[in-house]
């Protein structure tokens, strides 16, 4: 699930609402996915020393790479 959510956010190239992430992950997987599984993957991916995702605001996420790239361009 973590890889699927990561791929969805990488393809998006920017922030997405969790509902959009869930729908895109289901489309990518070709089958229904549990809402709680997608939420758990996002929660797991935002913690640790090298997080995969960044929570922008309530219900909106993007890849940590996107955040770092934006900071590099701005700075």
C-alpha cells in the first residue's frame, strides 16, 4: 500500500486531497482499497527520519521530494 500511495503522489507532482489519493490508488491497483489502509500508509509515510510524505494541511498530502524541490527552487 505504501508503494502504491507513493506512486500516486509522485505522478501527481503536487499536493492531493486524501480522497483523490484514495481514488487514484484504487485505479492504479485495479481493485477497491480500504480507506483505512490508505490513511495508515499516509500516516506511516509522514513519520521517521526520512519521511516519504508531507502533510500540507488537514487531508492534503504530497511527497517529501516535492516539498524539498520547491524549497530548493525558492531558496
